[in-house]
């Protein structure tokens, strides 16, 4: 981290300030002077027979820079044509709704903005000569814009990819548009005359520059401060949230947005963590009798805490359930307490039923790392209370230590700084700047242009600035004289570079690649791969549409074209899926290619490194205990460094069908190192671990081999955080020639930039653009009722969504490939309605793969005769479990509903015992970890549920990207009581889109929309919470279409711990 000091910016901004301004957006026609008289351009909406439209504008939309100018709309080719030919579909933010959901764009839109202090505006009555140009002579006024000396227009949207055979010559190739005028000639005029139907006085008021609100600015600057500096800036600039911004007026504003959306998202938690750390409590400890380790190192710490303490910091508990430490002091003067790993115990009374807990007590599970440290351990509650009453010092003094370093936020903020014009290239060696054989001046010029294009791309407004600057830089002597004569105008601007991922590929390779997709998609995929402006690709699709597999095809193409590809995704679970799928696709494509081609390709060295300590621990465990190498999880390729270590040293315990050619190079490199012989003997088993240990330096030797493997890898897969550390960062900055990102709809833009860098490497982003980037602070407010993150609405816009909304062509996946016909309909209606839905051949419900879903339907129809069904479809079923009690944990606000869980499990036992459905076909998923733990506990310990022993249960976060035959979603019946996860459309669509053949949704349907008999307050809570919400729509749709059934629960006795909610 670098620091530029903590000087507070003095600029202020009001994100919604439009007072006194009169919005204008009305059709007009541009009047030009031609050799034979006046010429009209545009006017499609005011009676002129033309396909181009002009709209004169004066806008001050919240979240954007106020401006006066005009907009040109140029029709694209039909969307179906663009999609089927492989150009892709372009989008823009919905102009009628203030949402983060772009809509497909039928037109190319250029916004020409006049400089507010560099133009004079005059409005007057239209002359008869101008009126005669219009069929109905209904033009009333002329608006004249005259640029002052030294000023020029800014053209937003310039050079964005466009295709229409009728218009390509004058839009893309600077050909003549009308008469001798090119599009560029029109835009570089010094005088603009617009004919309008508006009365002159109204138009004059609307174009009054003095009424235009101040430019879009931030009370934050593009500086990377330390935490104290950021706290000072945040405290000095409280206010309402800034609305989403899709076009940034400057690099400073863009970088400021990125930095502060990341920092403010975690700063409030870090401040709370610092405050919590300073508060100490008395605590006693209970042994964890379930711990089977000989040292019995796990204990439960019981901390009495004031209610105001828990309430004040509840948001911290909800976001920090794991990963903190418990400080334990010897006395109040102890400045060096022991620190033990800790985690909250939710619903402690159910975990420790033999102990009693006061309502204000917090229970924490700790891993005791210092066996000598004296603990206040008591066998029962009476002894603990008696000791405390005798002397409070009989209990330990403890404090909670949450991480407040904000390392990840600073990593992403630092990546944003690379998009200031003064920044250095992030990967100069990739472009040969350290190579003495290259001309540094030429390379620097080329790199400067790439960096300027990258900055323009991420600002969202097109490439007018960077292309004009490039044109000026490249002018030869004749162009220089033309520049002087034309007042700084250019007769042409450079085109954006276009990359062909298939350049130089043989027909055998292309055929092998395209056979991975359905025949009807091969033409459009080849077209999209063959012409990628700036080397940038966007791939979008819903769950089950084949996003990850399609991304793998892009990666294979990138790898053949560029040699080294860095693949990243959001977390370890998604990384496992990506690595496994990519390995499979590599194998299939190469097998087909090598069977058809005269020259075969060797497989690339593809490495999916784990954290270094985990790699070392895994490898050392295998080498110390060779018998463990025969276990399936070892012999199955996982592409880790430990795995490739065993391959390099030819361990008999791992098998590779065909070794990458790089493995031989690694062996040659290692053969020159003295340690190689010992390592080979150790892996072969001819040298014992004890003998090796006597002479080896261990860790350094293994890390050396790991480093050599990485240096020879052609493809690397990791998370963004891993890519910014150690040897992986070095590989990223020196070896990577292209970037591929999975789940790009679920990461922040700064996170992407930390991987992509600032030199515009070829890049493909794949994901679900209806998802949002993670923001911890979206709706959080401080004690003064101000939002803790004023930029949260901007921060949640993912790079995939942002670039899509900027107009970049998208390769849309339109065919459902996983789910049985009918299962995805409800998600499509609620979330994905703007994309056509087709079910693939694998969705036919009569296929063997959907036998579990058919058996589920038969069983449910037999048990619930009124359940309606449709021929040829397998539809979700909503199971209304009524009359249950819900527990809400006092500390973490986690929900737990044992009655609902048991009733649902009873039904699943009946299903397994009364049909051909096997428990392994089922997956239980819940947004609540407490319910998942309860499901596992019941199934593992109670004989009546043994039939479900092979049914996995997991929470929604862990199930991300995975699937099951029949997914059973447990929605704890606390919906109307503030459960944030049930308000999250992203989470809900994720939960309901994981099945292949069947979907059961367990919950209290009454909570969401059947509240007529409840008290008015509770009715109002439910209505407000589920108004237009996705989950409410799902339940209503299923229930009202006959796909809802009911189960009743006879409520048991009162529950004494936690907050009880009777539903």
C-alpha cells in the first residue's frame, strides 16, 4: 500500500441535485450547408424519411455528468441477425428505469456533448427556407451552438463495435455519409444548427447553460490513504448514496469511485472491529466432549454480554461468523494475550442441551493452541456461577479480535490506481520493454495507446479521447499542416484493434473446438471468436446454460493463439469447477484434433495452485505416509502443484494419459539441481522420509520445484487474491498473455482490474450478468442514519454488467442444457425474461437422466392428488409447512426451524422409501448454516432418518455452481421477520436454479402473501418485504398454478433460548 497523505478533498457533491434545471430530450434535425443548398440530417421522428434520428438534449440525470448536446441513433442490423452471425448483442442501461439491468439496443447511440464553458447557444425562430425542408412545415425554432476557440465536443460512444451492412461504410470506415460529409466531419464542425418543433422560448430556457447543475464530482479523491486517512474522509463527507454511474467523465472520478466503493464497503466493519477489540469480558469455558483429539483442544467460551453490545455490533456478527480470534488475558495489565481461533456457536442451547445459558450470553467455540494457559473450566453451570459470585477473577478475561486490516480492500483499491493517466504499466515485460533488442520508444508509444484505450473502456463512454490523441500523435508532416489549417480537426481517426482468437488455426483445430457446442451454435461461435474488438469477449447466460463450458472453449482458443492464459474466478468452489471442466474440455478437443490432424498437439501444462502452505502440507503428508497415495483423492488429478510435483518425479501413484511437453522441460531444468536425485528417490520410495529429513532443507526444496513448475505452466487458474501474491503475481505480470474470468458477474470491477492490469490484454469475461458484485454494506447505515457506503450502488455493478451496459457485444447463451423442461420457467420469468429461452435436447423429461424427477412427480401426485401437472414438463413444487416455530439467534440473527426441517425430512424419507428415488439423488440446500447443521445432525444420529444418509446437505454459498438431480430448498419460516437473504433476488435465483430433474421448496408460504388473518402490522411487513420480490413471485406463481401443497405441524413446547417467532 502506498500513501499520499490524509489531506481531505474540499470538493463536495450532491448526487441528486438537479434543482432549477429543465430536462430536454426532443427530436430534431441537423441542418448543414451543402453545395446545392441546405441539407438535413436525421429527423426520423419529425417527419423526415431517414433511418437516423437526432435528439437534442439537456440532461442532469442523477449519477451522471450534466450535459447539453445531441444524440444520434443509428439502427443496427436486426438483433437475431447480429446474434446468429456471431457479432453479438449490444445493450445499454434502460433509459426509462433507474435499474442495473441493461436492455438490448436496436440502435447505436452517439451522445455529442458540448463543453459547458466552451460553447455559445442561441435560439431563434426558424426561417421559411428551413421550414420548407419539412413535409408539414411544422418546425418552429433553430438552436445554434457555436464552439469557442480551443474547445471541442466530446462524443460518447465513439468507436464502439457496430454492424449494419447498410451503414458500416460511414459509421465504421469514415466513408461519406451525406454529400461530401463524413460522420467525423459532422461531429467536428464549429457551428451546429438544429431544427426543432419546440417553441423558441421553451427551447431557449431548456438550453440555458447557467441552469445546468454542477459537474459530477465526488467528495473523495483518487488517493490511496491509510485507514486513518480514509476514516477522516468518510466522516467529513457523510450523505446519501450516489446512484449508479454508467459513464465516468474523467479518469479521476472513475478511479475515485472504484477506490471508495471498495474501501467504504469494509471500513465500517474494520472500525467496529477495532472498537470491539478494546472491550473485554469475563468468560468461563466448557470442554467440547465431541472433540476426539487426544489433546482435547476445543472448548466453548461463554461470555455474558450487555444487550446494547450485541445490538450495536450485530451487523459485524452477521458478516464475521468465522475467521476471528479470541484474546485471552492473564490479567487487565496483560499486553500480550494468547490468540486462539474462534467461531460463533449459533443456537447454543441446541448444541449443548445439558447446559443452561442466560439470554445475554454469547457462546464461542475456540481451538486451544496453548495447552499450558490456565482456563476457567467448569463441569456445570452451578460451579461456574458460584466461582464468579465468589470472585469475578475466577473467570478468564477475554476480548474478540476481528481482522480489521482490510487487506483485500486495499489490494483492489491499489489496482484501481493503475487506471490514472500517470500510472505505469502493470506488466511491461509482457510487451518486451526490458528487451534490449526492441526499440523502447516504439514499445512505449504502443503501450501508451493500449493503456489509454483500457482507461476509456473502463470509463464506459467510448474511445473519442484516446483515438483523437492517437491521431494527433501519429500525424505525419502533411497531416500536421492539415491540423493547423483545420483548427485541430482530423480527417480520420484510428480504428480500434480487432483480435482474431482463431488466427492461424488449422481447420482440424477449429472443427475439434466447435464440436463442443451444438450444431446450431457453431457458426455464431466461430464468428464471435474470429473478430473480437480490443480482444474483449463477454459471455452471458443463466444457470444451466453452459457458461463455464463455453468459457473453456474460449480459453482453449486463447491458449493456442497467445500461449499463456491466466484463468480466475471468485472463490475456491468455483475454481474447482472451472479447473475440472477445463481439464475435461482440453482433453476432448485435443483428442479430436490429434485424431484428425497430421501434427498432434501436446496437452498444455495446466496448474491450479492451492495456497502454498496447503500445497506443502499436502505433499509432505503424502511423502511421509506413502500408503495414503493410493487413496482416490490423491490419484485423481487435481492439477495442484503437489500433483504436478509427483508427475514430474514420475510417481507410480499418479497417472497421466499424455504428459504436457513442459514436463520434460521441467525435468531438464531440475536435472541440473543437486537436490533432484534425493527428491526422486524420496518419491520412488527408495529413500525414506527419515533419511531424507537428515540432510534436506525441506520447504525450500519443495518450493523451488513448485516455482519451476509454475514458470513452465501455460495455463494457470486461481482466485484474484491469489493472482496478486508471490509467484502467481510474477506469473501474471510476466507470463500471462490473455485473461479468462469465470463468474464475472459476481466480482467487483476493481477485483477484475487487479488481475487484468492496465495494458488491455485479450480478455474474456463469462458469467451471469443478473448477479451482482458482492457488497457487504449495500443498505447499512451508521448511528446518524447515514449510509456507511455512499458508493455501494456503484460497487455492486460487476465488470460483466458494466461492460455489457457500455454497448459491448455479448455472446448470449440461450439454451437450457441441464434442467428438465419446465424447471427453469419460473426463474426465466422472474429474472431472465429479456433473453430468449430454449430447452436443449437434454431437457426432454423422458430421458433416463430425468428418471428421478419423474419418480418425484409420481410420488407427489399420489400423496397430494390435487397437485396439478402438465404433460412433458417437470415443474417445481412448493411445500407449505404451516404452524412452525422459528428461532432467531440473538447474536448472529441466524434462523433455525427444527419443526419445519423435521416435517420436510419426514416427507423425503417417504419419498425415498416409497419410490425409485435414491437419497443420493437428493440435495438439501438452505441459506442458513444452522438449518444445514440441523439436517446433518438429524440424519446422522436418528435411525428413522437413516434412509437419507447419502443425501448431502449444504448452504447456498457452498452450493454455488453445483447441481443435483432433485434439489430440496429449505427456506426457514422467518420470511416476514427481516431475513436479508430471502430479500436477495440473486441468492434466491441461485438456490432455485440448481436442479436437473426436480425442485422442492419447503417454507411457510403464508409468510410471504397469505397474511389476511394476521395482525395489520405483520401483514404490512410481509407486503412491503415481498412487494415485486422474486421469491414472493415464485411462491405465488406455484401456489396459484396448482403446484403448491401443504403440510401441518402440531407445535411442541416453548423453546427457551433465542428469540422465538411463532408462525
